[in-house]
C-alpha cells in the first residue's frame, strides 16, 4: 500500500480536527500549541476521545483542551517517574559495585566465568568498551592518562558510565544467584527473580522516558513480577493489568521507600492526579480503592 498523505499547515490541521468532530474553542491557542508540540505527538492524546479509531472520528463533546490537559499530565508524570527510576538505577549500580567487587575483584565484569550466557556477556563487554570510549568524564579520562593496564578502569569507575540497560544485563546474567539474592535483599526483596523483573521493567520504562514517549496508558513489553506479600509496605489487591503503568508505580514506590525513606514520590503522584481529575486511572491499570493500599495510604 502506497503512503499518499501530504504535510499539512497548522490551519489545515485545525480544520481537519474540527471536521472530525473535535471541539476547538480557541483556535489561536490551538495554533500556538501545534507550534510547540507536533500534531503526530499530540495525536496520541486524541485517541482516547475517538469513537472511530480507523477514521479518527471523535466522540460527541470531545475537546482539544482535554487532549492538551492529558499531554501535560503525561509530561509531568514522566518527570516524576524519571526521578524514581534514577533512584533504582543508582541503587543497583552502588550495590553491584560493592557486593560483586568484594567477592570477585575490581575487574569481574571482564571475566566470562562469572556469567551464564556467553553471547550476552560478550555483547555487554562490547557495550562497556563503547561507553568507555565515548565518555568525557574526568575520572575516566584521567584514569586512561595514568594507567596502561588493564585496558579498562576498575568496576567502581567503569559502571559509573555504563548505561542502565547494560547494567541490567550484567546483573541478570551473573551466574552467582546467591550473590544476586544478597543484593535483592538490600532492596527488601526475598529473592533475585523478582528484582530482575523489576530491573528489566524499569529499563523499558526508562527508554520511554528518555524518548519523551507517552507513558500514562502505554502497554509495556515487560511485566514486573508482583508478589502477594513483601517485607515492607506493599499492595494486597491483585493487579488487574500487569502490562500497564500501575504495577510499575508500585515497585518504584516500594524501592523509593527502601532507598529514600521519607520520599515524596507517592504524595506527588496523588497531587498530580488531583490536578488532572479527568484522567482515566483505569487506563493506567489502577484498581479501585488503590489509595487505601498499605503502599499508598497516608502518603
């Protein structure tokens, strides 16, 4: 099938949306919005209002302003999520450097004998070398200026410039499950499989955040394990959709409580939802009465 659609000017886009049934009360404001945010990005926020998803015909009383409100909600949600994912990433990096180095030395990440899958190991090592060659961090540049061997800095320097994705693969590919379990317990988790699923989920989420992609009602490719019980404050109501955002919010709040006691992640989430009362939280996978869960109550 040949793609035949041609680019449209702002005024033409507004006319097209109105012809499809979208209410635009202030066309000048809509024009300014389209100048700041491309139509195709905003189209993600028009979809919930469409009754015909093929021809993009809107439901009665669908408003341009509601799409902008949803866009702004998603934008602020990404900022909140990024901070929480950052805490998990830094916490994982810190625990790996400490625990694995004490057991296997400063260059364990270069030793194939410590890893289960050799293809993943080789790919990780390649990624690490590329990241070391790209970085302009002073402590890496100074290291290479001073030392000739080994050909990589020790893990406490190298992992600081390693991406979250590579870090996740290094951890999940480790052969020493007892050591991984010890690290998981630092996060108040009973075993490493739960932690691995959370890490993999967080990497996929972070990729969305890094590309400024829609997060609020996305179907995520990796489902985090949601245990029925944990040592810290957790949830008791079953998660209706494991591939939506709500379970990710749950494990991020749990990690925040461990890594950053007194954090305001949950309270900021509640404030954001209160500021945007038209948001359909069910589309994010929230169960009914979620605010009464031990994890979220009194935040």
